[in-house]
């Protein structure tokens, strides 16, 4: 399960569904395995200062630059929606005096 989480980058929900267990079980297992590996000392990365003390240049730099979309309001949304969820704006919109229609 932990390898699926690391290698396939699947969510706890999807792993739990395929193994027919709860998400909390997957979370517990992954955290337990990661804690055991960190305590063994074999999988510990050197700290930032250890990287800076040597005159060696890092061979590989990995950066997570995943873009996530940000929901932004549409143009002129403020005319109809103030940010409050009271339902009064819909009432106001429906009960406006109507303009004379031909």
C-alpha cells in the first residue's frame, strides 16, 4: 500500500477503495512505514546545512511546480453577489421593479 502511495501518487481514497479498507487505515499504515524508515536512519536525507558546507554542487535539483487553478469571480459578479450566503441577493434580484417591456 505504501509503495502504491509513493510510486503511483494515488490518493488515500483510491488506495483504500482498491484494497477495500478505510482511508484512515491507509493513512496509519503509510505513516507507520515512513516513521520506521526515518527511525532506521538509512533513508534520512542530509540537512540543508550539510549540503551547503561542501564545495560540491548539487547534481540534481527537484522542485514541485505543480500549478493549481484558482477559482476567481466572474466579471461584474459583485453587482449580484456580496460574498454573504443569506439568500437575500436572489430575493432582491427577483423582486426588482421590472422595466417596461414592449
